[in-house]
C-alpha cells in the first residue's frame, strides 16, 4: 500500500491514506516493452504526439488495448 506523505497528519501523528493513493497503486505500470525503431520515424511520432498534446507512451498503450480488444485477447 502506498502511504501518501503530504501534510495530512492526523491528531495522533500518523499519516492518512486517501482513495487517490489507492488508485495510484492500482494503476501502476510494472513492465516495459522495448522496441527498435528507425530514428526518423520515432522522432516524427514523438513530435506528432507532442503537437497533439499527448504522449507517445499513452498512444502506444492505447493501440495495444485496442488491438487486444479487437482480437478478443482480453
């Protein structure tokens, strides 16, 4: 369990755990996927993601989820 150490001390001097903290732990990513890409393609992709105010990682995760769903793998 993640203990959030913000200034939310109780009167007993113990730290409190909030729902937000529990959600962070639940959604934590715990593995990586390493890809080898052409540098120009990678740079163009990252730049496009930045221009669209998103991240490359978010878009790749979205693709993976959609792909798995389309193929009934989840």
